[in-house]
C-alpha cells in the first residue's frame, strides 16, 4: 500500500529541489528581495506584541529548525525590540523544553522593560555587552554548560570582521545536526547604499563575506541549500549553516 505521508514529503522535497533550476522564479524572488529591503519590509511584523524585524519566511525556517533540533538553548546576538527572542521562547514553550539567551551591546531600557514583562520572558535570559568580548563569551560558556542541543543566531553588528569573530566564537557551541544562522547575508546581493541610514557594512564587507571566509577554514559546517531553495525570499541566503561533524 502507498504511504500518503511519505509521498507528500517526497513530492515536497522534489519541488523544493526544482526551484534551484527555475530562473524565472529565482529572478522574481531576487526582485522582491531587493525592493522589499529598500522599503524596510522586515520592520512591518510583530510576534506576540513585540516588533520582530525579520522576514516571515526566515521565521518559518527557524520554526522548522527549532522543531527538528528541539534545542536546550537558542543563543541570539542582537536583541533590538526582542521580538525574535520572544518568538524562539514561544516555540520552546510549545516544544516543552529549552531557553533563549539574548546578547546585545546596548539593551535599551524601554525594550528591556517590555521583554521582561512579557509572558515568554520565563524562558529568556539577557546579557548586555559585545558578543565578541571574551568576558561575554565566557559568560555564555557558563550558561551553555552541559546543554546538549544548541542553536545560534547571529544578528548584531553586520561587518565582516565582527561576524567572522562571532562565527569563530559561537560555532563551537552548535551541536551536530543543528545550525548557526547568520542573518542579513543578503547585504552582499543588494545595491550599495540601498539603506537610507549610513551603515558601516556594505558590498564586500558584510555577513556573507564573513560566512564565505569562515567556511574556507571550517569543514564542520555546510550551507543548507535546501533552506535557500525553499525560501527564495529571505535576508539569509547562504546563511543557514548546518553542523555536520
């Protein structure tokens, strides 16, 4: 007898794989990625009342990762309004296990207040300081302890140097078959100066260039191209790095 669940999964896998060879679909996605970033599309969304400043497609990918890994700990560098911390915490609440650690060089008081009064704060810890300060990394090591499943998300300073340092510091925490996700790798694909505010990163100096440099010297991680093919619309192309050994 046929297995309809297995058939559905296989059909989905083949469909996703086919997108890599569909130039019209990829071009349509590229146009949307460029124009939506110019228009600050990611600033339009909230999760459980807090601004999340992410693309919904990337958050669905994170949901799939968290459900698959069922981590004991999700580490995120870059807190902003706290929406993604709350999102990950709410997923872990549904899983029934795990906590979230947020790190930011400047946790603004109004954001801290809103995060701390949120019902999902029970699964959240926060550290204020630079994610690449060795003292902060040592604090993270203590929190990691003997936890088995670790997912890491990098979404703070987007310069090449900073992200490469984060990758080198935080990748060792990631468990096998889990992920370190490097957000805003899309910067390399966008027109120079696309963002109205002046930024210290741009083409040739951004999370994607850091990922490329990191992968040259680290064969424990691969780009999960299945996620890229699936999403198409994303700020994280080639940024979903899966630990394979």
